[in-house]
């Protein structure tokens, strides 16, 4: 289940998150703040959860976890393809370097376009809105759907977005961005013109032109780790997350899927 929302930030959590920022800053590991804090900065929507999201390059995750361990947190590389965790129960620091579906790795562009700001009074750099939209757009689980977050980000940032970079981010899956832009127009019909017409035209053209793989390939697994298992196990579809169609190995998919099944129990 997702972490519960809180009306205000617990003082113990604030202390741990501040210490984590200090530890990471002192370590020299480049990192970005995302999650609820970047989302609040972009949209004005405030929510407090039990976790604090920082984003690093894949090559820096071990150093980041080591810095958090030195401050007394328990750490683990939870999933080798995208996530490490540091915690002092019930509070967590998520060290993110990709996405569960393998589609949105943290690369240099995240850092080149980061937004200087403050979190808990500490100067930090925030995950860019474009990359936040990119990574959230693929989260369509039965128990969690980030479409409302994407819509709120579009409402708040549409006129400042680097639409060309966003189009590049979705080059492999243009239909996913198109779906969210259509949802945005449905939720806010008076705001539809904030999405450039050329963007919609390019996405329509790209979605129609996306070639068929020529066999039974299911892209549903890119959106949900559990809801398309029947397609794979009973109906003979291939998993679009797996190399060479995607970026994940069979072992990574198996571990990520099992964690989802365990969560449902």
C-alpha cells in the first residue's frame, strides 16, 4: 500500500530528512530531491508521507547509501535496477536511480535541467518537472495511479515545460504521453490550449506510426507489474520490459513482480 498522507510533517521525520540532506551533501554525491517536496514546489499540492525521495545516477547509488549508513540508517539495495532504501522505522529515504519498469533511468539530463530551490530550509536541486512527468506517467497500478499527479503538473507547468525534451523522453512510447495529455484536456477543458498543438500532432502521428513488433508483445507490463500477468502466463504475450524490447533482465522482472505479489498478500 502507498505510504499514508499526513497533515503535517512529523518532527522526527523532519530531523531524519534534514540529517539525510546533510549526509548526502557532505558525501559529494550529486543528488536531486523529488517526491512530495518537488511536487509541492511545482503544483502547490502539499502532502507528507513516510518517505523522502532523492534521485542519483546509477553509478552513485552505492556511495549515496554508504553516506546514509554512516549517519546511522539501515540501508539496502532493494532493487538493483532502480531503487535503494535507507530507513529508521517508520521513516525512509528512497534512493532512486531509475524506475520499476526500467523505462525512466536517471541520466545526466536530470541534473542538467534541475531546478535550484529549498527543501526544509536547505538549498537543494529539484527533479525537473519534465522528468517527473516522464517517470510518473508510467505508474498505472491497480493500487496506485499517478495520472492525477501528471495532470496537476501539466496544469501548473505547461507553459514552462520543455516540450521538445518531453517528446524525446517519450520517443519509445508516445501513446503514453498522449493519453495523459488527453486526460489533462478532459480534467481541465478550459486549459487544453496550454498544450501546444504541434505537440499533440506529433504524438498522434508518432502513435499511429509506431511499428508493430510483428508478434505478440504486451506493453501493459510497462504500466503495471501485476495487472498484465495473465497476458504473459496464459495468453502467450511477450513482456515489453525485457531486453531487447525493454531495459530489464528476466531476473529483474521476476524480483519486481514477486515484490508486487508479496505486497498484495
